[in-house]
């Protein structure tokens, strides 16, 4: 099994804006990784993964995680997500000063 980086980049967060990082459409197992090293006390970051259950269905929230303040373990990695119809990966900073967050979406 080969791990592939589907997409990657650095997102500059705008407070209270949900930024779409990637929207792969192929059927794979995905994971989201985000480097939160830039966070300081007072920052709050939300990560989300959304997917469909049926090909013509509505995309809904599957994974949600919130991180606050300085992170002693800065690399955050989501659970593996089985996505037969693709998925949407987002990042939203809700408090603090907008930070730059390096990220990648990997697949198997």
C-alpha cells in the first residue's frame, strides 16, 4: 500500500472563516495533517472533514476537532476516513490572531 499526498499547502487563517483545504473526489482512505506550531495562547483552531454516504447524497460532518492555545504536540493528524465519494477538508480559526497553518491531505 502506498501513501500519496493528495494535496498540500499553507493556509493563512482569517478569523471565523472556514477555509476549504482540499476536496478530493476519488474513492480512497484519507487523512488530514495540520502543523499547529504557530499557535499561541488565546488561539482556537477547528478542523473538519465532511463526506457523503451516497453518491447523490448531501455532504455532512464526519470528523471535528478543536485545539486551543500553544500545542505541545504541534502535528495534528485526523483519523483515517473512508470516503467512497470523496471528502472535504476544512480549517477554521475562531480566536486569536490569524496564523499560517501548513497542511496536507494524504491517501492510501
